[in-house]
């Protein structure tokens, strides 16, 4: 079995030990991403091959793009959506993806974007549409997946929530997994797990999250296996 993971630094494993050091696994150097994240630990528990497509600092459009390129390639998918105020675009000079984030200064692109183009309503609508598209494509290809998110703002209904946004919220929220109703970062803070100064939960939080979500992944795999078996004999 092959497990594919998609997301940003929380799935890449920024600030975890094997990302911060030139750590070696067996006889070969590890990939640049961490093997200590909760998706990687779940893959290890299932004796699965682990492929990580996550990258630090990316937004949800890049996560979707990476997922679309890999629909049907893996036996199980783990997707963690990023902060909704990140904006991904293709650089017309390099044809490479770039991300505008509130903390960056990329030749004043970020300053212009957040001053003139950015809005919470736009963030919500774009993010919800991206997630809905991902769910539709995963399910239309019978892909098995666990999907979670970092930014609870996208599900907020008090502000900037016209009927169209609320419609999308209702379409996706039952497909999103949480840790006792919390995001990974919220849950790590609540349980007083160590967190880096860049807001990345560290090894203990990933270990506990893997323990928490492993039964869910096993259930999803077994459920699909039963459905596939029954379908074969219809």
C-alpha cells in the first residue's frame, strides 16, 4: 500500500528533528521532508510506502494542484489544508508557483495584494471552492482519504458568510476530520504539547495525533475494502 500526503509545513514537518538535521534512515539519507509527522507515522504503522507532496509555506491552490496531479496514484490520501489568507499564483517569468503570505515581502507584491485585493470573503470562497473540488475529484475516482485543515476561519458563519459561502461550508464540513473538534495546532496548544516559535507542533504532538487518527484511517481502509469486495460480486 502507498500513502500520499499533501499540505504545507505541518505535513512537511518543518522544525521536527529530522528536518532540522541531516538525519539518516537506514543506509540512505532521508528525503527533505520529515518522517516524524503524523501522516508518516501512520504510514509506518500500516507498513505502507510513504510519499510526501507537502511543501512549507504553500497555500491551498498549490496543495490542490499537487493533489490533482496525483489522483489515482495512491491507495490512501491524507490532505491538510493551509491558512486561507495565503494566495498562490504562477510566476509568468519562471512558470513556477509562488505564494503570497502576510509575513513576506516579495518586491512589494504581498503589500499590494493585502492592501488592494485581499478580503476575508474572498479567502473563504476561494478556499471552500478548492476543497469542494478536491472532494468531488477524490470521490469520483473512488480514492480513500482523510482530510483536515489548519484554519478554522473558513468554517466561520458569523462574518462574511453569504448564502453561497454557507452552501459550500455545509457541503464540505462533514468530510473534514478534526482532533476532538479542533485543528492540529489548536489541539496541540490545548494539550500543552511542545510547539516551535514558528507555530509548528513538535514530535510529541505528531505522535499523539498519529495515535488519534490511526483508527480512523484503518476504519476507512476496511470500509472501502468491504465495499470493493461486495461490488465485485454484484
